[in-house]
């Protein structure tokens, strides 16, 4: 389980996170929802310890993040971090050199799942295929937790569907996923838990199926209540 | 698989409802093997934990059964299959009654209209989700 406990973060005088708390379980898909600028990416960066927080605590399976943690949690940023002149196969080699948890079999499987050509250069890929390579580099790690920042934004519907298919496959099964989005409709039926954010605070954290069952509401209904109240 | 998942009802209940309809109409036959949980999640684009929950619930209701590590199958229990069919019919009738009562249609008139229109509408699949 990933536990985010009352974290605050300031950029200069601006408070970006103002006491954010939530949990994300292994084997579940947790979705951080909010418009641009509410601090979603900052939260993911904080979990990965890529940015210091001003207060609060983040625990991964009960421990603070340390060197070995990076073998069991990974971050898929919203833009690919590989050099443009690299071929997909170079990018995979790069990941393999860095991480023990790199699983080449799974990487090969993802190559065919996404119908990619490993000899293509990153710079020559369409936006949709770049997003798929970006996903591949994270998904091919044998990690317990995956953080994904806006994996659906700015790509065509078929690529979005292909990426959404990953969530119902064994490629994600059993792992804990935290995904951020400002567009819920692609994944409304895929997520276990929704965390609604605004202005650096959590407005509501709920299990999607429970809200449907107990209140007869969709995730979007709850968002409307929370954001337009 | 033509099932349209709506976003307000619990997804696992919609999945169970879908299976009940398939069982009642005989599309899924007694003892027939069904998709694995993951295959179902993938086909319907739903959360695998939800598919798992739907199967668990159906198992408890006796709609499906699983032997050891084999794929789950539709029940062979005819009493249960008959109950499912009756349950679906009753549900549909109750919905119908509620909607005609809300616009004050007398029973005789409703029955007349049913008889008149029943044959005209052979598809039967419409609005069936």
C-alpha cells in the first residue's frame, strides 16, 4: 500500500499541496482526478521523492522511500524521457542497464501488444506510439506499483483504447496503479478508487463501485457534486 | 458480447444481470464453459476486481460453478435456471406495471394494448441492456 499522509508542498509562496492524504492499495487502480494545476503531478513526484515536500510523510508498504524502493515502484511521466535519436530497442537496453526489475519477456510482449517496431527511432514515432513506448518502458519493469501521469492526454481514440486495454490484462494484474487524469470517461469502469483534488487538497476519496451501489451515482455525478457545490 | 455498461449502476450487478439474461434465454447453456475473469474484464473493458466480484456473487447464487482449477461453467441446476427466468420476467412485468400505473392506464386497456402490440414487435432485443 502507498500511504500519502498530510503532505504539503510550496513552490516559493505558492502552496501547491496543502495537506494531501490518501491511500492506494496493491491490486487496485487509484485515480487522482482534478483539473490542470491542482497538484496531481506534484503528488506523483513527491511519492517518487523527485521533489522535496515541506511536511507530511509518504510510506510505501510501510517504509519511507529508499534506494531499493525504486526496484518496486516506477513512474511513467506524461512525456517520454528517452533521447529522441534512440531506437526503441536502445531505450529498452537503457532501462535494462538501470533496473534489475527490467523484464525483457514482458517488454517483448508489450512490443507486440502495442504493435511497435523495436527498430524505430523515438523521434520518428507518432504521438500515440510515443505514448505507448513510454508506457512500455514502465510496464516492463517487475514492480509492485506503477504511477502514471496523464497516460491518455493528447492521443487518438484507438491508442487510448489500446492503452486502456493494458489495465484489464495480466500486464497490470495484481499491481497497484496510481493514475492521474482530468478526463475520466476513458477509464470510468476501470478504476477502483477515485481521489478528487482541488487547490492542493483532497475533496473526496471514494470507491467507485461503492458509490454506484450505495448512492446510485457515477464518478462524474460525484465530481459534479464536489466541484460545483 | 453486446452489453452496454452504464455508469450509475454497480458494474458487477450489470454483469450478473447480463449473465442472467443469457442463461434465461438459453444463449448460455447449462454446463457451458464461460470466459475467465480476466477475459471478461478485457471484453467489457471493466476493472478485473469487479469481474472477480461478479463471478464470486454468481458462484454464491449458484448461477455458475467452478471445479478445481478448471474454467467456470453455467449451472446445470434446472431449478435455478427456471428461477432466473421467472425472476427476469417478473422484473420486466413489474417495471411495466409501474410505468402504466403512473399514467393511470386501467388493467383491461393495458392488456388489450399488450395483445395488440406484442406480435408487432418481434425483435424483443430493443432496450435490452
